[in-house]
């Protein structure tokens, strides 16, 4: 009984595999810093949008109860809280956000509402004074601005 001759199967040589791995390593080294910067921009944008959303929440809260609402910012703690409002995430606790923790990892660089770290929103939803909150992550910054006349919140 004879066995059919086996044909050699095509395969990659060790040299070809090493070249492919080297090319992939070079591409990964190029992509990693860009990915890191994209993550930082995303985290900063997410934190700025969270601050803007909470300012809008405080405006709605002030309008609904017909009296002022106060947001106190802590630059040293990179956090803020809304007086009188309970947390939507932790039942029974005051509404507060620490921006230095995950998922943000951002610091508050400065806060200026007529020279104070407190934003007071009057009963009709307009602020007592306009101002800004400046956020920082690495070399990147974002500013959340509150218009003095309308209370409109924007992220710049």
C-alpha cells in the first residue's frame, strides 16, 4: 500500500513573523500617546458637562421651590455641592460631586462668581452674579461659564 505524497503546507517563516510583530509594535507606539490624549480630552469634557448639568439642575431646583439655591465649589478639594438637594446616586446624602475621583480625574483650577467660590441662583432661576469654573486635566483646560443676565450655562 502506498501513501500519497504529502504536499508541503505554506507557512510563515520566523523572519516574516518577527517583521510583522515589529511593525505592530511601531504602530502601537505611535497610537498610544494619541489615545492617552483622547482619553484626557474626553474626561475633561465629561467633567465640564457634569458641572454644567448640575448648575442647570440647581436652576430648575430654585425655580421649582421658588427660593434660592446655592452651589459651593471647593478648589482645594476639586469638588462641589448643591445645598438642600439630595444625591441622585446615594440616597439620603447631600448632592455633591468630587471631580478628582473616577470617572473624571479632573481638578478645579479656579472659581469666580463675583469674587467667591459660591454660585447663588435666585428663585426665578437667574444667578445673583455670573462667573466661571475653570477645570484642568494635565495641560488641558475647560471653562464652564454662567451668564449673569440669563443664567445660561456654556462650556468653553
